[in-house]
């Protein structure tokens, strides 16, 4: 199973931290680096939140190996035409390493603070489907695109230059049961966050069924999981982190979070792999703990 890293871009990310993390992930052997796309956290205080696409442009120019992308970029405050155009340019700049994660949007606080319409859930889903139609038409069609929806309108629109990769960057769609129909129709990869193995298996099976209805093969869509990791070099460090969180290892693991020393984390990863997870994105919240990241990579990723 492939092991990537995921960080929260609104959780204090600035240029100094971003550059340090990017170069560490490139060197340490992780298959990729992903980050959220938010203006702020759901609750105060507001912290540094380095702009997503500018940060990914720097990554594309300063790495050679790792895959990367948003996990995920909301269409609620990013117009799909701009997203398709910027994503294609960055994918070309990186020689085809961008994974285009797209979502409907969910965080009320940032939409209220910055003046974007989140919409109610049915409208949000309808807008998301239109945005996916717009993005996929622009990426896949060499001919001008006309699209007349409720939320988006295109008249003989072209995406130029055309993507160097046929079809442009692969689309990643994240979410649970209600999002699976979108993944079955549009996604190259389905990602789900913070679910235990039993729930992942149920969702994964349901996605297979939906893919069959869409005339697609299960192999057409990669399956990935994003989850937090509580890693310690030894048991004492694990217990210290658990005490700081105020939760037991059992409680965290029941929520799909990985907890333990290297052998314990490896066993949990093997369990996920057996359940059908092909790539795991380990959420790393301490943006300054590069030594901890190095220790985890050395004991889990490189072996």
C-alpha cells in the first residue's frame, strides 16, 4: 500500500513551514503530499493559511518525484473553469504529478466570513455535479464546450493549452455514502476520511456496485483513506500523545485513527490494505515536528 502525507493548510501553514515539509516529504520516501483547501479552521483562532494553488505551484517547481494535490478543493469558492485551468497548468509544470481533488464544500464559518454561498445540501450537491461536468468537459474535450446549467454557463469555451496528459490530471473525489455516486461517475480515485475498516469495506463494496451501474470496472477507481496518525518512537511517546489528546488508543482506533509505535502502525496499515485501501494519506498536524516525521518515515515508509 502506498503511504502519503496530508497536512491542514489552514492550521498555521506559511511559506517557511511549507517549504520545509515539501522537501522533507520528497526526501523521505512518501509517495505524495496532500493538503486541505480552506481559509480558516471551523473554530477560532484564525491561523496562517497559505493559498492552495500558489503553494502547489512552488511544490511542482521544487520537487521531481512526489504526487500532490488538494484534499479537496471546494467548488463552493473556486469556479470550476479557473480550477480546471490552474490545475492543468500545474500538472504540466510538474510533468504529470497532480491529483485533482474536488469537493462540494462544507465548512460554514469560512463561507460566512469570506462571503461565499455554501447553499443547502441538495443545492450544494447539484452545484457540485455541474462543476464536475464543467471540469471534465474542459479537460477531456479538444472541441469548444457549451454548457448550460443552473450554476454554470459556458459558450464555446476552450481550455488552452490542452493538457499534456490525456484527459488532464486525474480527479479525486472525497466523501462518504452520499458522495459515492459522484465518485462512480467522475472519479479516478475515491478518498474517504476517518472511517474504521468495517465502514470502509461497506462503502467500498457499494462503490463497486455503483461503478458497475455506470459501466465502469472497479479497477477504474483507486481507493484511498485519509486518517490521522498518532505515532511514537516508543510506547512512552505514544502514551504522552494520547494523554495530550485526552482519548484512549482504543477510542481513536475505533474512529479509524492509526495509533502506536512503528510495529503497531504497520499492523494497522496491513489491515487497511487487506480491506482494499490502496493509498493512505496520514494526517500530520504538527507542522514543525519534522524530526517526528523523519522517524515515522524511517520506520514505516522506507521499509
